[in-house]
């Protein structure tokens, strides 16, 4: 019988990808948790959308976030062993998000108002995922500020991902969104 528990983390540490252990309170571990939460929220959004193309995109983003998670969890002394777009975020991954954002905004320009999330289940889930992706980004910045080994590609990816999720949420909500204030 296989067990899911190892008891190795009972001392408050967790294993790093490619060896070593670190405190579960480490800022990059916090960022990894935020990325994991974003993956789950994208699953909620994917389950909430009736649009097959959006569902396919969200699945792709979920898979890319596993790359982000591996990059964040990697032992910094073994980064040379990471594989591009498998366990290491690349500039091409960031550029792909940028191109997608540009295409989606060209298709449906953003309204110049703040909106209240929640017009549709998929839009609400995407907005929730966006806020968690921003939290992951803040944890990565804090880890770098504290002297941690931070991948600038991961930082850029998380920044663009949250922008993309904002745009996707606006698409999912359509015209049903309410402005934050009525003038």
C-alpha cells in the first residue's frame, strides 16, 4: 500500500525540487502555494465556462503554472538542471502571454472604468485567480528583496498572467459587468 504522507515535513520544512529542504514559511514556498491556489481557481473557471476555446486556454495556463511552481521550488544551486518550459519559465512563455493579451484586447477593448467582479461564475473565478496570481507575484518580489534566488522570468510571467486573467475575466463577464461607481 502506498501512503501519501511521508512525515518529512513534520519539522516545518518542505523538500525543494532538485534537493534540499527549506522552511514552509519561506517566501518562495508561500509563492508556490499561491501558484497552486491559482491553478485550482483556474480549474473552477474552466469548469464554469461554456466556451471551449477559453476552457482549452485555461487548461494550458494551469499546465504552465506547474512550470512556474517547479521553477519557484527549485534548489537555486541546481538551476542549471532545469529544462526550458518544463521546469523553468522562459522569456518565450512571457511573450506568448503578451501576444494573447494584445489579441484579446484588440478583439474587445477594455472599458475605461473599474468594474465589480461577479457578473458571471467564470468571470468571478478568473478575477479570483487574478488576485491570487498577484499575491504570488508579491511573494516572489518579497523573496527577492530578502535575498532569495528569484527568477526574473517567473516574476514577469506572473505579472503578465494576472494581466491576462483580468482581460479573460472581462471577456467572460461580457456586458453584464457593473461599474464600481455610478456617476
